[in-house]
C-alpha cells in the first residue's frame, strides 16, 4: 500500500511540475501532510 501512495504522490508532483501545494490540493491533502510523506518516502 505504501508503494502505491508513493507512486500517486510522485505522479501528482510530476503533473504539477514539483509544486507541492498544487499536488496536495489535487490529492485532497494539506501541504504539511504531503511534505511529511515526501520526506517519509524520500521523494526528491
């Protein structure tokens, strides 16, 4: 399940050209949550 979450976050970030706020909004998350998940999954 974590792999899928990571892939979804990466796809949202790619779609929004790395803009975390826009990616978070698309996924229905707040900025703090997506930022924590990016660190958790070591997404660059």
